[in-house]
C-alpha cells in the first residue's frame, strides 16, 4: 500500500469522513486511525474514536498531520494477519508513532517481532489500555469540547445504518476458529445499555440497525438470562426480548451471525409479524456429519432442513444467508457431495464460501488428511456454481414484485438501494437507473423490472 489512503478498502477505514473537524485557537493533538476487520471490530473502532473526540482529540485524515496512528487489527486468518502487519508497517513508515490494538494485539509477540518500533500493543476491547497509550504519547487537551461529540458517538458506517454489537467473545470451540483465544468467552452487554444505544442511533437518523456478535443467539447466556429494569419495565436478557424491543423502533432491524439454537424458532414469528426484518445470517459451515464433527459444529443437517421448512411456512418472506467452508481437512468427495445436496435442498438466498486455509493456533491444523490447495479451489468453484444457479432463480422470481427498499447511494444517473433481503456490503443491491430526488436513508417503493446474477433493477412507484 503506497501513499496515504483516504479509504483503504471496504473493510479498512482510514478516518471516517463524516467526523466533523474541531476548530480551535490552540493546536490540539491529532490521531490517525486505521480500522481493519469485521463489523465487530468496526464497532470497537467507533468506541475508541468516540472516546478520542470526547477528550478533545482531533482526528487526522493523513499520516503526516497525526501525532500518532492507531491501527485496529484483524487476526482471524493468515491473510488478515498479513494485511494487519502491512498496515502497521505503512503507519510506522509514514508516521513513526503507532499504537496497535484489536485481535492481532492478542498475539503481541507476533506484532513486536514484525515491528519492534511500535509504541504500544493492546488486545481487543482493551479500550482503557489504548487510551492510556494515547495519553502517554500525546497528552489529552485540558479543555475537551464535549458538545462537539454527536450523541450517537463517532460512526464509521454511513449515517443511515449502524452496527449494534450486543456481546463480545464466544463460548464455542470450533476447530477452525481462534476467536475465543483472541476475544475470550461470551460477555453479553446489559440489555438496557444495548437499548439505550439503539435509541440514540435511531434518534440520530439511523434507519437500519445491524445486530452483531460472535454468536448473536447466545445473547444473555453468560448472564443466565437475568431480568433487568429498563425505563421502568422488566426485561429478560435474551435475544427474543431484545429483538422484540428493537422492533418497536422506526428502523429496520437485521440479525447477523445467528447460531441455530432452539430459541431462534421464537424469532421467526417476530419476523412474520413485521417486528424485525425476515432475515437470518446463520453461518452453517458444512452439512456432512463427519466434517461438522471435526469442526465441532452441530451435526444435524437433516433436522436443520426440517426447521428451515418450518420457518418458511411461518414466514414465507424469510431470507436465509449462510457461509460455508470447503476443503476442510478430511473432507472426502462424498462429504462434499453431501454439502452440495444440502445446498440444493436448502435453497438458501445468499451464500458465501471459502476454501479452507490454516489459521495459526487453530486446532484444525492438527487434523489428518489435509486437502490439496488445487482440490480446495476446484471444490469452491463447483460449490459456487451450484449456488449461483439457485441465486439466479431466486432473484428472477422477484421480477414483477413491488418492494420497499432503503436508499444507500445517489450517484449520477442512478440510485443504489437494498431490499429487506440484502445486508450492506455482503448482499445484493437494487439499481434504479435515472435521476431521482432521493437521499441516502430514504425508504421508497420500487417495481422490480429485471434481475441479474447478484442484483435487481427497478423503478420507483409513481
């Protein structure tokens, strides 16, 4: 990466452009910020940026104008580790004072070995340590302008949607995953704290809340689903209660990373009744019982198919998204065919897949019978070909329908929007050709006129 980017990639933000500049008579310390990784890491970055602004720090759009640079890293897979180390190296070369935080910070020895000149390394969610490092390198102003901090805090997403993180960590021990070693076991946020944040976001103009956690459906398990009092009413700390309360807000509510616990069955009626979006992001990873066992995942694909059918009967508009891993160690051709058969029968709406790659520290590295890289990629191509046909058929069925969409972008000659079936950045879009009097965050009705491999075309209803 050469030069000083304004935006590194969709997953890496160098300074949110919507953060207003502070104008003061006296110079103030300025902090550069690079955010890498998943939406959960994005929320962590927003917390840190909010605290920086609350203490009066400016946010620098360039390395050169920053007193120091914070790099919030990702360390989930080897490619993410490499990207994070490269970002740290660039920040060191361009600025010289770098504070490293995030998932890769949990492997501090790796960071120090690659970049011994970094100023500090902290683990994920250790916001106190991040601020302590900032204070040591660039002491805070004595007169912070708290009134300049927006009530919803500093956000890295567009103004009309926001991620709402409800817990940290994970209690599962999937053999391909090192998240528990990086972020620890499940720690749920108090339900009142989550609802207060959601209300602030919606009051600030957010039109869609994307509920995220490493395991959303486990929300409250660590708290034994205790009852808390919020605004005078008792609320049980669980995902159903939270979803019902969020559904009272004038915004779309979308659930991500839902593990297929039995309590998920109770969410489907809420979707059918319009409280939350009829959308589930449920990473299933595989369908072959031997591979699921090797992954330490639930191994009941047949029962899951029955549940999917039951959910669709209750809520015909339900959109199901999932992700899968192909080429996992020990995966035979028969295992892979079982996965393809599941895909054809489940007919999921949105699917992502990855060819397995070893992750440093993952238990799967010790499993026998690794799959050659060429075979992993060949199976990935076959998998995606099957899903592409399913997706084309499902999108074609949308032609002629009238749908409510949320506007994301207004460009020259077209508007880019999304349906309730599409999460930002990972799913499809609705393209509306022409010039229209619309703004991001607007809800409009459109008639779907055409479908493509991934996206839809439509026209606004007159």
